[in-house]
């Protein structure tokens, strides 16, 4: 077997399209392009998160954020950069991605699940362009991307 059989970075950088449904469960043609755990952007975001954690831990105890506050303030440090593109009408900017993830926690949860699921980028050797179709997305229907 060639070493390339174990490579994950290129597929993680290609991303995976996740179909979006409306809060009532209605299907739409909208999607998010989510990068994988081994993508360059997510690797850089994970490094940033670690740096923030080290910085917080190295502060004087009176200036450190408690665990809950730190987790809340850094929640989208990794997830935000994992959303590389979308089909929504507004531009896919950092500010707009953070607003979407904040205002729709179920989407944030689903993005997180996909980012950390390395195998999801390899199933059936699908390409990112085919994953947006409703037929290809059916195996992921349990990841209903809706807001409550």
C-alpha cells in the first residue's frame, strides 16, 4: 500500500457540503461548505485555540478566565474557520459565519460533528460537488441542520 492511501489533508481542504433545512424541517437548496479536521484552516484555528488556552493558563489566577467562560468565549475559534463557503445570499464572511453559528446552535453542532468526523470526507469516495445534491445528502439526514 502506498503512503498516499493514508493522506487526509487534501480531502479535508476540499471540504464537504452540508445541506440546510429550514427550522420547520423543510428542505432547501442551501448548503455550507465545511472543511475537515486536517484542513489547513482548521489546523491553524486549532493552533490559535491552543495558544489562547496557554495564554489564559499563564495569566495570574485573578485574571484567568474560568473554564466555562473560556469555553464560551472561544467556542467558534475552530468552527468559524471550518465554514469555507455557503450558498446563502449574504457573503460568507467571518462576521456572517459567526452570526449564523451563534444564532443557530444546531447548525454549529452539525458543523462540529462533520469537522471532527474524518471518515465523513471519504465515504463512497464522493467529491464535494456531489454532496450538495439531496440524493447524496440523504445518508446525513440525521444531521438535520435546523434552528429550534
